[in-house]
């Protein structure tokens, strides 16, 4: 198997389409679910963000020095693209704000147990991002803080609020479905 | 901080771990991104998929030309249909979420997308500006080529798609040979 580094070089130097397709097929399966969860499960939005991430990645491939794996580098670009996308849509609020807001639980969900993916999608964007990165992707709070441009303490608070809200939604209880906006 | 008393239980951890870490988006996305990267000039010459190894014993060009004519029209409709399908999927999703406002907006966008695609096609084909007609023809050929490429990928033994690709390649070779000063850079925008 051709190493990622060689493929990256071929794309950056020659605009090699075959090398790009190989990179795409190798790394998109990892990038796509991350982005899909970040944008709240909207497939069309996720595809737009994945496209934006790849365009940014290819345009900046000459800057890829291999200090991290290509997958890590690409996912970081994907996270930035997802955050920009949510910001443009006005769905990425002030992540430092500590005012509690109620999660908009759909009427059909009251008193019902929801699927975990659906619950994650229902969380406010900031909480959701921290939950996805910490509990699904395995990032540390320091890495999340660096990636999302927030304080470590904010990351911990967001995770606490996200888990609390997720538990409430999963068990179908209404009174705990609160989270800090983000 | 809160994390001291908010650890996941074993069952919760298991639930998170059971979520898929890898998923492939629709096949069209790869083509869409490759096309976008070509348009922006980040990728070089377009690569063609490998043709079927066999060759027919008769001259396929007249059949290819006829098939290309039909397919050219069909590809125009397919573009509209693709655009419509994208919005239709959005509509279904919105309806599934019982979000009537989103559904209504998506239906409107679906209709607009169809009308826009057909309108653009019709305008371009009746234009008196030869450059515009040539551009439209080039765009349609590009769409056809991509569609045929995709067909060959999906069904490598399908002779019609292979004929279309062959026909288009021959036509572009003839055109390239007869052109007085071919442009080195060819840029097509497909929105």
C-alpha cells in the first residue's frame, strides 16, 4: 500500500487525481461520521462539510509536514469546516455562555427512549461537539480545548451538561433535559 | 469540575463504543469533490476509468453517435433529476422529522431546481451566441462523459456506455487534430 505521505506529495506536486482518489477512499470513511455527528446528523450538510474539508486539505497539502498522521490532520480540518458551517447557520453559539437552555425535545420523544445517534443530534452544537470528541472519538479535554478554541474548564462543563442531557433523553425523562448552549 | 462525579457507566461506555466510527458517504460525493478540485485547478488532467478489455468486431461509431445523441438529451434530464433527487431526499428527511416548514421549503427548492436546470438547458440551446452554445455543448458533453464513466464503473460489461466513451474520445481526438490553436487550460464550471 502506498504510504499517505507519497500520495499527499503526488497530489500537492502534480495534482494527481488517482492519488487523490486513493487518499479520499482511505480517509473519508473516518472523516464522514465525525462530521455527520458534528452537524447533527444532517447528511446533506455533512457532505457539504466533507467537500469543504477536502478542498481545504488539498489546497493546503504543501503545508502538511507529517508531524501528525494524515487522518488526524484531515479530521482537524474537517472539525474546523464543521464549526464554520454551524457558525454560518447561526447554530454555533457562545460556548463560554453558562446560561442553561432547554433542549428542544420533539413532542414524539417525550416519554420515549431515543436512539443514541438521535439523542446526540438533539444536543446543542457546542455540547454535542465536546461529547462526540470526548466520548466517541476519544479526545482529551486539552485536545478538545485546543481544537475548538475553548478553555479546558469549558470543555469539561460542556461534557457534563451534554451527558446529563443525553441521559435524560435516553431514559425519556423531561425534567433533566437541560444543557448549556453552544 | 464536573467530571469527577460524571463518569460514564460501563453500559453507557459500551453504548458509545458500539457507534460506527467509519461510514462512507454517497458515491456521488467523490465525483463532486473531484470535479470541484478540477474546477479550482488543484487537480491536473482528468483520469478516465479503465475501459473493458474486449473490442467489438464491427465499427461501433455510428451506434455510439446515435446513443450519444439520445444520452445527451437524457443526461440533461438526469442532471435535473439528480438535483431534484438531492432535494427530494432532503424533503423525505424533513418529513420524517415532522418538520413541515422544512418540508415545504425543500419541495419548493426541488421544483426550482428542476425548472432552473431545464430552463438553463433550453436557453443555452436556443441562444444566438455561438460561444454560449459551444459552452453549453461542452458542459453537456462533460456531463455525458461523467455519466458514461460512472456507468462503466457500475457495469463494466455494459456495451452502450463503453460505446459512448469511445465515441466521445474519438470525437475529441478529431476535434483536437482539427483545432488551429488548442487551449491548454480547459475550465468547466458545473454548479
